[in-house]
């Protein structure tokens, strides 16, 4: 197992920490494959009810490690970097039937920013920032940046951010709808823990179906999406958690969901 991603399990939550702090957690081949492996392990672990993706040290993730792509012997080539490294991470995050929180503790640049934006709930420290850094080195956004960003902040703002590569503070990101919310640096870790605990204690079967429905909404017509909602609502009504939720409501008590 590589130490480029730290795995910490606590009370139904798996914390995945990108762990190249000396490189601001920028991705190389090893870390990209290790994150894919760790996400796959979460799928297989029935006790994981929420995932927190964050960074070790001062940064969340500075994107691609340019030292790798400029090294004649280490450079995998852009086709491999995109199709083997980043794209599988994005598809795993969107398809995994577990809520994924991006806890952006510091700068999130390039692919690092867009991996964060692909997560289900994105929160940031007030000291964090987001940068679509690609244009500064003559590239276009990858890791779903041209897909998620316009849907989050609107076409005009997404276009400007992608072309200009402006730095966006956590406060600005929350205001424009790029992220869910931000927390003070002092309380950030505790707030993230509380958020993860809340998600892990919820009816995760229904959360997974909600996530699948939201994924389909990107390409469906209204009529198609209504059909999806009908299918998934019926499916969620067959779960033990639905019965527990209704029973707890009628009995005026806190429900105890098991993700079944």
C-alpha cells in the first residue's frame, strides 16, 4: 500500500488524505492509482457510510505534479494522465454509492480543484482557495472542470474563471455557489467531522439513490427525470431505513438508520 493517500477509519467514516504535503499534494502516477484503489476499498467496505477527501498539510491539492510530466523517464504522457489517472477518479467519485465530502483545507488548483467540485458536498476552510490554473500553462481544464463548473456557477462565470485562471477565495466560492459552505480555520476539522457524522448516520441507501438521480439529471429531460424519481422513490420505499424513518417519526423519536 502506498503512503501517498492516508486512510483513517472512524465511526463509519473513511477519511482519505492526499499525502504529498511537500508537493502541496500534487498528483503523480502513484498517488492517482492509490486514490482509485482507496475509493474501491470504500465500495467493498460495508462499514463505510461516508467518505471525506482532504489534504495533508497546508494544501488540498495543487493538481498535477509538473516535475513528473517534465521528466523524460517519468512522464506518462497526457493521454495516460487523463484517461488512466484523473478520469477514473472522477467517475469513481460520481458513481460510488456513498456520500463523498471534499474538505478543502487549503489551495485547490487545476485537477485538484475539479476533483473537489466532483464530490457530493464541498466545504472549505476560510483560508482555502480554488484556481482553474490550466490556462496559465497553456492547457484546458480537465477532471470534469468544463462539465461541473458551468453547472455550479453558470456559463459566463465558468468561462471567465477557466480563461483567466483567477484565484477564488472560499468566501467567494460559497457566494457564487461553487461550494456548499466554508468554516473558520480554527473549527474546520471539527465542522467536517460533524458533517461526516451526520451523513454517516442518515439513510445511506436513499442517499445513494439521490446521488444517482442527480447524476442522471445532467442529461435527462424533465419527463425522463420524473420517471427516474418515480423508480428510485419506489426503490427507497422498500428499504429498512424507510420503515425505520416513518416509524421513528410516528413515535416522535430519533431514527436509527442502518443503510439497509
